């Protein structure tokens, strides 16, 4: 079964600083999803990446899927307190077409100090 | 707001009891997914329904069952509850039976078993 490892597990940054969260898969990634979760609340969809080398941005958050499609990174530029939360990467549980469920990493807890 | 609703928001019950969690997917979505989130296991896929039929099964215990009704809402039934069943239960929805496609998560039901 596919496993996703996120690093770091937690991160504390000063407001205005840049940061990167990594997600490494034990298998080739066919669909990689980034979600944000406020403590005890639902997951908010951020971005989905499919193709090797693909890069997507939304406001100050950029996600990239590496060429070999086994690692993704999430980069936040000029962090703000509103970026605080738990970032989760998820991947299709099966390879290729016909996959249904998502397998998630354990999450990275981000704190932004004003 | 993802458009996915879950009730109740909180549930406190005793060991050995049975509870039902309810999920209404986004308008037009035919797939419903159930996930369990606990501190030690993280976010884990339980089961998926598509248009009333079971589509995929994950780490769902035999004491748990689910169904999707003709109006597409879904219920997750948890019986013979144990302390270890205390967790956040999320449902998610999307239009398709398979990926890759993002899933939209509800706010969750927090279950506490005492």
C-alpha cells in the first residue's frame, strides 16, 4: 500500500518568512492533493497535481510535483498568521486509473508568529 | 464552506453503544467518502459509495457500516463502540466514481466514547 511521509512534522516561523513542506511517497504519484486543516475542523482543498514537473500557485502558496513523481513540495512565501494550520498531502490509493480513496500523510503543523 | 454537511457536530456516548453519523454531499456529487481521523492513525479512508453502491473499502471495521440513500445522503453506523473509536469522522464528496479528482470535505463529527 502507498505511504506518504511529510516533513517536517511541525514548523514555527516568524511572520513574513518563507517556508517549505515536503511530501514523499513510497510509490509513484498519480494524483497528489494538498489540503489545509484548522485544528479540529474540516479539510480545505488547496491544489491537485498530476503531471511530473507540474507547478501550481494560489495566492502565496505554490505546490510542485517532481519529475520522478514521488515527491511534492508546498512552498509558502511571506507567511502570514492566516497560513497557520495543519497541511496534509494526499494521494490516490491505487495506481493509474480506477483509484478511489485518498491516502494521507500525517500532516505538518504550521505556526506563524506575528 | 465546501457545501458538504455533517450532523451531528459532536457526539458523546458510552462504550457498547451504537451511533449514526449523517452526511449530505455537495449538490450534484454522486460519490461519498468516509474517513476517520485520530491522533495516532492520522486520516484514514473507511469506505466510498457512488450513486448508492459501495465502490471501495478501506480500513473499516466490521462493527462499522455505511449506506448511501436515493437522495445521495449517506450514513455511517458505528456499533459496539470502544474507547478507541473516539475520533473525528469526516465525509467528503465529488462528482465521479474514481480519481484523480479533488474531494470536498465536510466539517466532521467529533465522536467521544466514554
